[in-house]
């Protein structure tokens, strides 16, 4: 994924071509209430009349400016003004750049075809020569991601100084759902400025406005369980996040903030088969052909757009109100106080236990200073209908004091009998992996983005050989009864002839449930609902037979006893 790389970027930054031009981000100008249409439809007037009208219009504008000076403009989103910020703080969509990336699979060569160091490549890029020839003030910036480790960033910048690298500033990626707290981002910005005397800016940031998927390919930020605390997947949530990132960066002395891929829109409907269109015209990171030169990244995550819910335009291309946040940083924007979101509420209770729902729930308002817990009344009939003697998932509705509707997901849980079901424990001895051939195409991969839950998943991939393997777990002392088995799997690049199945073997025979993965993060959930166990013995597992260059992960096995 893009965030996993250290990137070194030679950025051509024209400081005048900033958000004030791109997105109307400068100090807002008050204009006459007369529209262009009203002006253009009027008949031409004599010169002296035009001059008098011009004076009158100018006086109207000046009077309007004087009347509204110091007042917060009104709009559909609420934005608290950022104290002390001015036009000098650059903000807007991502800057144009020439990208030089150091990544496992990306190599650089000189004009003689010899591989060379990425820093040498950058040094020979000719930025200074171009700047001098065309008399343009072009700055060179080094761009780093993964700033959660401040010590590592310090070490990287120190190495630049030791190598006498010629550059002007440091750009940092800060994604609040990946890269830690804003206070840590501020400490990194301040460290670079104070220790090395380099200017710093936030080269990339973003946030989602919805948890919906525009093209069916899955999103990098799903917008449900992976949100930053206090910032819901709403247009207001997106605007508030951008405002707060800009405020934090400004407070730390950063030059500005660029929003990454605010216009990356989906191609095709979410329910359509868009793969042929993506392959031919492009939409996401890359096409499947990227596997030839970047098998570990673009070769895995190609396809549709994973960023469509983080754009500042909706799926049809219409601008969102959050786009206006850039111009509201100085003045703020007033809006009637209203509930923006009630964070998702998930209540769990074991079979036979006592179910207790909270009497109050947290409420997020468009004005974050108004956030507070609010009393909630739950639907008594829905609560009474929950069967506490069997596992299941229920939705219970409620209402706040102001009538706002809320929903709680209630899960009555049965015991999961699988040992180490999501492979989070380093001891995997309870799992048996078998495979055809000499090379094992599987491993227990520690990579949160590829796991259904936690950080670890059972992973498979082979560059040039067919794969035929299984993973299973055996039970010998189960209580007699009926059991249900399920798991989760995702992956892609499977060709015709590939086969996947969930299986359960008892003394009475084998049951299977075929399934097939399709693409990244499109989790399949094969289930065998009725497994009769009479003598305590049961073996569960997954078998997969697939082609070279196909890939995927299996995670979260669940085995429940559902009845006698």
C-alpha cells in the first residue's frame, strides 16, 4: 500500500499556485448580491450612467464588507475558525510533483543503464538547473510517510544531512486513521524545523465522508470500525478533520497542508462488474499488469478506486460542502447546532447472561464543543424479543431526548470452540498445514490491512507454481450435538479451475461448502450450518487449489454448538 513506502519526492512547488487559486482558499471576498445574469441582461447605458452605476455598486460592496466584517459566515457545515491563520498558510488539493519512490520492487538507473542509488537519481534530476534556466523558484522537497515513529524520521533526516543532500523542505504524510495522533504529528514537524532548520509541510492527508463504496472494489478507509475517534464518516466529519489537521499543522509551524486525491471518483456502479473497464481505462492504483514490475504492492491492490469515499465530491462528481473548509479556516462558518452522528454502539452478551443497554450514549454535534452524552430510550418490544438462550445478532432502536433515532447492535454470543481462531497467538501448533510440492505457499502474515480482524491472517501466494494446500484443526472431545462452522476469506487473481472449500469431517463423513474469493477486501463468509457430532470428534478446515500469482488470506474461524 502507498502508506507503507518511504517516498522521496522532488516537488515543483509554486507557492502562488496554492489553494487560494485551486479551491477559493484565500480570505473570502464579499461581493455584491447582484448576480452576473442580472448584470448581463440589462440594456447598455450611456457612459455617464455606467460610471454612476459603477460608483454606486462599489459603495454597495464597501458597505456590505463593512457590515459583515468580523462576522462568521453561515453555511451548511460548522467550522471553528483557526486562530492566527492567514493566507500565508498554504492549503488545498495535492501539489503537482515529480515522484521518485524508494520501494522494494522499484529500481533506478543512470543513462548508461546501470542501477544507482535513489538519492543519486534525485541529485541528477536537474531541478536546480531548470530553476536557474527558467528563473523559477523551484523548491526540492523530501517526502516521508509513516511518521508515527518519530525516532525513525529523525534518523532519516539526519542521514540526509550527513549525505549533504541538496533539498529545501520536508513533506510528511499524515493520515489520522493510520499515522497516530495529531500531537505526534506536531512533534515530528517541530523536531525537523528546530533540529535541522528545514521547512515542513503536510504533503498528504485525507478523511472519509461516507462508509459507502462507490464502485464495489473496497475502500482503504472503510469508515466503520477504522475511523479516528470523534470524527464520523459524514461530510461534517470530513470537514472537521481537515480543519483540525490544518489547525494542528499551523500551530506547529508547518507551511501548509495538501489534501490527497480529493477528486478520485469511482468508475462504474458498486453492483456492476467493472473489471473490464478498470483494466482498459484505469480507475485505481494500477491494472493487473502491474504485477510484472511491482508484485508486492500494485500487483496485489490493482482494480477499482479505494479512495472514492475520501474524495470531496460525491460518487456522481458533485462537490461536497466539506470542500469549502479551506476558505473557512480564517473566518469559520456558522450553522444551526445539530447532531452529526451517534457513534456505533455494539453490545455483546453471552448466552444465558443478563443484557444491559446503556442509559446514555455519546453524541457528536456539528459544533464539537457541544459534544456530550445524551439519555436514550430503547424499544422495549425489541428488547423483549431477543432470545437469550441462543446465539444471534439483533438491532435495537432507540431515541434521544430531541427525537434523534439511534441503533444498537446486540450480539448474543456462543462460545467459539476454535483454538487460536484468528492466528493472533504466535503458537499455531493447533493448526495443521499440508501442501503439494516442495515449497509452502502459505504463512501466518502479520499485516492488519489483510486480516479480517486483528493483525494476523493465514496468507497464500506463489509466484510461479500451482498451489494446492489445506489448513485444519482437530477436535476429539466435543459435546454431542449440532455445530455451525464458518470462516472469512478474501483475495484475487484466480483463474478458471481454481477451487476453494470449507470442510468439516466427522465419523459420519465430510461436509463441504465451496466458495471463491474475488478481489481485495471482498470478504467471503462460507458457512456449514448443520454439523452433527456424536462421538466428540470433528476436523474443520479450508482447502484451496489455485494458480500462480493468485493470492489471498483466510481468517477468523468460528465453531459454535447450536443445539443438542
